[in-house]
């Protein structure tokens, strides 16, 4: 795990081996000030750069990401343990998003004309300044790129404060923007501790803040930004329901549920954390799901046939162990017993499947950020909906059924930012992503994400 020393920096440990991967010193006060000055100077240039110039940058960046895919992927895997095949897919997803914005970005920034009585007005979307992005380690390239590109498209600059164990990826991202021709200082990296984060948020050179992370981190950042009257977008935790109704294709639902829960070792905000299954098919679904999880290839994340690698850090594994233990003590049944494995110093945790999970248990009420699946049985459709909504979170949901019309109706009743019918939750630049309740507020991606950090200005003509 990253060892944080406020007088030095961060040490990243490879979670598959326990060996030190990298050390990155914290930025000094003078360095932080210089970085923010560079952001400000770059913003002054970037905001007046013709839109075609911004879009061209994204196209060049996509080419660089594709050409650097293997190097970026290896760094991601060694920093946080994701199987290298999934790391490659992450980098390529970033390239695809850059290409999509390069093609479609102009329409998102176009002025809108409106008529009010006999008077004409236009609405424009204008940049705010430098956006501070506090990003997580679980998708270290994708989370950064999906935050940065919309911010740059709208004419802003970006200061990237990445997770302590993802600084090498942060530096790769910044270097890629520079190679693509971004003005010096437009996208910067800030390796700083929590005290410095508070000071940066308060700094007048920061216009707004976006964060993807825990509820605790989001609450702290929102409070700091609120005191400074600065816009925030928060994408926080999730305990997403994966609802399987009695008329669902059980085999297809099982296959999807295994991937939806255990990709990235279960360390995904929109992972299927609560499997809510109709009682009529629960025995069949459960037996097939447990058997499929048992077959998952667990091992060295640098091997192409590995599907589940280690968790990102040993302290995160300890938290998951505690949640599993508390759930079992509260009455959950262990259907597949996993737990610690791997060499000393590593963070491997073999997948666990819990049954008879009910509200009030940690595996139901809390976000389980790791390879633990919780199965809850619902008596009927109405109970399934009630159980799905019985959460402090509201990020995403999946719904499996053969009755699409009923699914449309039920989707409107689920209190989440998105619902996937007969599919798994995912992010895509063409559609907004975000949550409600303690999953946060605001939206990333699509034109909604592009306009989050803009001054929506109305100009009236005589």
C-alpha cells in the first residue's frame, strides 16, 4: 500500500508481489504555486484557442494512447494490480473516448439561440478557469481522461491530483497531453497530501473541483469548496443492485453478474455489489453463479489468462475482510469461502460469495470494494424494487428480465443515476454518468459533463 509521509512523498507497492514499485516526492509549496501559475497561464491561451484546435488535440492524444498502450497498461498493473488485459482495455477505452469527443465536441459547445417575446438571445458555454481533479486509483487512466477531456473541451485547464498509488499513471497522462501538443501547464500533476489539497481548493487560482472517490473524501472536499464558493462534481461510492427477475435468462444473467462483480477484482464504483434475485429462480441462479466464480482464473496480473488479480492495497483487503466477517456474524451464509492468498506482502483475496444477505448487514448496507458478492432473495418484483432502493447510495443498477415493457417501468422507479436492462453497468462517453444520494451529484461524460464546469451565459440582443 502507499506509505504517506507528509515530509517526503508516496511509496507505491506492487500489490501482486509486495515489492516497492515507485517513490514520488510531494510537491513543495513553491512547486505547487508554480504549477498553479502554469495552469493559469495555459488557461489564458487555451480559452481563446479555436474549437478546432481543441478537437485536434484530442485526436492526437488518442493516437498517442494507442501507441503507448502497452507501457501505460504495465504501469497500471504494477501500481494497482489490475490484470494487464483489463489495463490494456482501459487505455484503449480512453483513446476511443478522445476520438469520440474530437468528432462530436463541436456540437456540445455550440451557442444556442432562443426567442423571448420579440427579442433574441443566445446562450453560450464559457470556461471557468483551472479545475482541480481528485482522481481514484481503480481506473487510474480512464478516470483521469474522462474527467480531463470534457474540461478541456469547454476551454478550462486541469490540475490532476491523483491517488497516492497512481502517480506514475498520472505522470504518463500528463506527458501524453504534452506530446499531443497541449500548451505547457494546461494539464498538470499535483502529488500533494491532504493538508495541501485543502490549501489548493481555497486558492483563487482554482475555479472548481471534481472528485471521484469515497463518501468521506467527497464530504470533505464539498465542505472545503463550499466555503470557497466553488462548483463541485462528486462521483462517490456505490452499492449497485443487480436485479434478476423470475422471467430472466438465468444463464445470461449469471455470466454477466460474474463479470459485473469481479472485473478489476471487484474494485469498481458501478460493480454489481448486491445481487437481488427472485425467489423462484434463486436456487438455480445461486448454484450456477457460485460454480462460475469458482472457475475464475486468479493469479499473476501480468499474465494474459488471469481474470482476477490482487486487490490494490493490503489495507483495502483488511477492510473487506472486516465487512465479510461482520456480515457472517449477522447471519449471512458463506456460499464460497475465499480470503487471503498469495505471497507475503501481496494483497490477494480470493472471491467470496455470501448468501442470505439482508438489510442491516455490512455486505448490503455498505460499499464492498473488492471481490465479495452478496446474494439477496426477493419474494417478487415489488420486493426486489424495495430492496434495490434500500441503500444510502444511488449510482447505477442492472435489471434482468424478458419483459422489456415492465423493465422500462421498473427502471423509472429505481433511485439511481443509470439503469442497464439486460446488461451490466458501464461508463461510455456518449451517455452521462453520476449518482444521487451519497453517490454524489453532477454528471461526467457526454454534453452534460462538458457543460458542468462552464459559465452558462445568456446574451440579450436589442
